[in-house]
C-alpha cells in the first residue's frame, strides 16, 4: 500500500528542503557587545568631576583666605583703635600732668612787681629840692607777692633827658649793683620801698631837667628766679617832668 500523504516519510525530506526548517527562516540575531572600559565613567564625566572637585577646593581656599583677610582687617582695626586710644590717653595724661605742674609753679612761685616809679621831690624852707647829692632819686615799691622768695635778683636801669616827650626812646639797660639779691615774700612784713638814682648830673643837666617842659625817661628791669629755677622779670618805664604829672613810656614792658 502506497502512502499518498505528502507528509509521508518519502516526502518529508523534500518537504523539509522545500519549505525549509522554521528555524532556518528566522533572521539571524545580531548581538553588539560594547567594549567595557576599566572605569565606570567616560573621560568627560571624569573631567567634570575633577573640575568640580577642583572648584570646591578653590572655593574653600578662597573662602578661607577671604575670611582670614576680614579677620586680619578687623584685628588690625581694633589694634589701631587700641593704639590710638593709648596714645590719646598718654597725651591726655601728659597734658594733665603738665597742666598740674604749671598750675603748681604759678601758685607757688615768687612774683615780683614794680609798682610805680617817680622822682622824689621834697621841700625845705619853702624851697623844692629835686636832687640828692647831685642825682635825681626815683622811688618805687618792689613787692614779692608770691609765697616764696625771689632769688638771684639782678637790677638794670637806663635813663635819658629827652626834652620833648615825642623824643622818648628805649635804650640798652645797664646793670646796677648794691641791691639785695633776694626779695622775700611780702607776707613776711618787710618793707618793699626801693630807691633808684640817675647818674651824677652835670650843672647843665640839672638846669635842663628842672625846666617845666623837659621830659626824662627812667626805666627799671629786675630779673630773678623762683624755687623751681625758672627765670622771670619785672619791668617798669616812666616818663617824668618835675613840674607836672608823670606818664608811662609808649613801648611795652616785660613782666612774666
């Protein structure tokens, strides 16, 4: 008996050749295997991470430097303020000490003054006398109103018959002697009157000096030291005419 079934064994091979194996009809599977690198990230990602890490480090360094500079500026400013305050305090202390010392020196120094200066005119038997042993005597008061004596006292004088008052001029001083070198405080109750004299006058000078409108310049300077060793002076200048009132000299005098 013949098998008419085309799927019989005789036709199986042909059928397989004709129709082919279903597995042979499928498309081939292509598998792409990516080459695996040693590192997880690509070069760009690595570079990005490095740049980011570098940026963070630089930012930290910048912040540290920034805040360090701010701290140094603040510290320097505070130091400067303290230094300035110290200098101001030292200056203030020095000024206060100097002021206290100056006040003490003013309060406890000798203080000599010349109170007025004028010719001695006296009468005898109805006559006026202007001369004493051929000289004009000038009377004054020289008190020391300070609490301590004036020491190393020196006396100076100049005088000149000028005639008209407008001819008065300041002349160099000449030292005069035979006067006390110490002037005690007035509070001790000692006399303060002092007499000064012109030089010996000639007959012509005596005649001229008694004329009604003849003016004479007479000036006294006294220098001295106080207990602190500081030097001081007292000065007085007088313009006098024997027939009338006196006048002061037209230039400033030195009293300190």
